[in-house]
C-alpha cells in the first residue's frame, strides 16, 4: 500500500507534466524527517505530523514546479533538459537533507502499541495502522481523480493538454496542483513508513529507483499501472526476502524487470494514460 | 462588430503561417473559412482561441480584446472550439468528456440539464455515456466533440473540419446539427472546411484563404457560383 502511494505520486507528476520526478525518493525522505521531528521529537499528535509532512513536501513540489520545471518546460521541448533538471533537484534535496538532518538513522516509536493476530500471523498494530492509512489515502486519491472537477481537469491535462486548455482549464494552476499532490503523496509515504523503517538522509535514491521500477512494471503515466506495479514489486520483494538470502533479491528483481521490458516495453497497462 | 480579426499575423518559429488576415462577423451568423491544405485555416482558429500567439494585429469578441488572453480566459468569454481531428479525451467516458466541456461553468443543475440536451441532440452518445471516448467511431467522436463544445454554452462556436473523414450521410448529419445549433441555441458559428460545398451551403458569408492570406471573401451564395471558386474548390 505504501508502495502504491509512492508509485501514484510519481505517476501523477509524470502524467501531468511529462516530468520523471527523480527527487521522489528525496521527497519521501523529507516527509519522513518532518514526521520524525513533529511527532518523534516535539511529541505532537501523529496525524498532525503526517499532515505537516504532506504540506511541507507539497510546498517543495510547488516551488520546484513554479520556479524550475514550468520555466524549463516553456523554453524547451527537449526531454533531456527536464531529465537533467529533475536529477538536479534530487541531488539538491539529497545534499540539503544531509546538511539539515545529518547522517543519522532516524526512527520514531510505534504510533499504537500491541499486536494483532490475522489469519495466524502476528502483525504489529502500528503496521496495520499505516497499512490502513495508506490504503485509505490511495482510495481517496482515486476517488478524487475519478469523480471531482479538479480530478477531471488533471486527467484531461494528462490526456491532451491543449484540448484541456480549450475547455477552460488553467493549465499552469492545475499542473502546479498535480505536482504538489504527487509530492504530497511522497511526503505522506515517508511520514507513514518512518514509523516502521527509520529514514536517513541518504535513503532517497533507492526509493526513487523503486518508484521507477514500479512505474516501469505498470506502464508510465497510468494510474492502474502504478498500483499494479506497486503490488508486483511489493510481492517480489516479500517473496525474494523470504526465499533468497541477502541482497540477491534486488539483483533478481532488476534482471526480471529488464527481461520483462524487453518483451513489453510499455509495461503491463502500457497505454499513454488511463 | 461582434467578432473581428484585424490584420492578424501568426508565426511558427520564424515561418509566417498567417499574414495580415482580417475577418468580421455579426452575432448569430454562420461564416465559413475554406482553403487548401496549409492555407492557414487551423492557425487562424488557434490564434482566436489563444493557442497560437498573435504576432501582430487584434482580435475582438463581444466588446473584449482577446488576442493577449490565455485560452481558459477566452473560453470564459464564450468562445469554444471543436478542434481539427476531434480531440476527445480518449480515456475518459463520454459523460466526463461532456462535463469537461462545461469546465468553465459552475451552475451544476444547468450543466446536468445541458448534458441531457446534448444527448437529446445526439442520441447515440446517450447509449454510450459510460464508454471510453477513444473507443467511439469517428462520427460519434465528432458528435461528442461538438456536444462538448456546446456544454460551455458558447456564444461563438469555432469548428475545424467537422466533416473530415466522415461518410457522406454523416457529413449531412453534421451539417444539419450545425444549422440546428445555430438557430436553436443562438450560437454564432465559424466553420472551417475542406468540404467547401457543404461549408458554402451552410454559411451566409465565407472567406477563401490562400497561403496564409484572405484571397476572396463574400456571400456564400455568390461564392458558390464564382467561376474561380468552382474551379479550385468545388471540383469544376
Ligand atoms: N505546429 C506547427 N509548426 C510549424 N509550422 C506549422 C505548425 N502548424 C502549422 N504549420 C504551418 O503553418 C501553415 C498553415 O497551417 P494550418 O494548419 O493553419 O493549415 P490549414 O489550412 O488548417 O490546413 P489543413 O487543411 O491541412 O488543416 C502550414 O504551412 C503549416 O505547415
Ligand atoms: Mg487545419
């Protein structure tokens, strides 16, 4: 479910702006740190901390969109430019994170105590909580995109930007909304997962790579693909760690991905957008 | 004048696609723009809707100067467009496509009523209201594109080659729909067409574009009988 949040965030940004958000993992890490400080250090309510993560990272997304991507997209149509810019923002956040938060691994205490027994397996209550929260957020996002006026505008921009403008959609405004929303999802995922896995300033890049893997499995820019990709990656990881010791798992996943992409480069759901 | 394009030029990079074009029309009128491939018809409409930057000249609509406005502001003033090649949102349902047409409006009740009106006008869309627009036939997509444009309750409707690629009976159906919309909804129509005969029959006045300039203009009935127009655009 958390993977689904990450994958949906990066999908949203890609579909709306045509920008592959290299900094997605860094945004996730930032979200984790915000929750760490607000909840873990200052001791405020966990949900306040989550909201703070979402808002902070959304603001970072807004600033990136408004001052960097929008300008670059306006003056050039070359994809390399936005790719480089995106990679640049990732490095920027990485070094800022290191400077601000240091190298230490930061975790927080579980939000709720206790253990549930579900079908004979023992699940810590805090894990169950973030699973449910993440699921709720994914559901809310899908409903928002499918059934609300702004959601329709976002879909319209993703499918045909000029025609969306012809219907009266303010492209700049809704692109900013899409970017902020995608970033907020990364922040939320960070805020949720920091309660289970600690974060550190260098953790961004691997998360970004996982996000890329998920959307490559599912098909870039497709909502259903993002969710599918998240589940495929989640299950492969779980299976891999269960059956194969150590770090071979990711090697296998990557090899599997490359083989898969040879046969189906557009991903499972691969259409331009859905 | 209700709608006026005055000495407008449009460039793509350094290439001039439209040079010094002027058009005028009265409220409630239907005018046609005809011309060969690459004459600048689409570019003219794109300039009106704000999609193509106007390098020089002015565009006026209903008392507003619109040549420096963004597309979404121009829609808000009451101009909507049926783009060349339909451009329905392919992965959206027919119903959602129509709702997108009403994006600039906030009156929910009236929007729902207007959806029903579009369905009454194009019953085939109603049967397919939950179907993805990309899976519709060409003719159905054209009807959807027209319906979507009507959902904005426009005062001026710009149509770019609505008959393109349609079978003759569908072309007649589209032509009837254009006239019906013009009369019943009191919408002024600018009709861009390669099908010059249809366009000249439907419109009251027409402009003939050649290489980005107005080569000829006049009453459509006169142009239908004009020797040069007959030879170049009506096939003899
Ligand atoms: N995006 C673009 N970039 C560069 N040049 C363009 C672009 N769009 C159109 N042009 C050029 O501008 C000129 C006018 O094109 P336009 O599309 O307005 O013609 P048209 O009359 O609509 O033609 P058609 O009947 O084929 O639709 C053409 O010479 C065309 O090559
Ligand atoms: Mg054209």
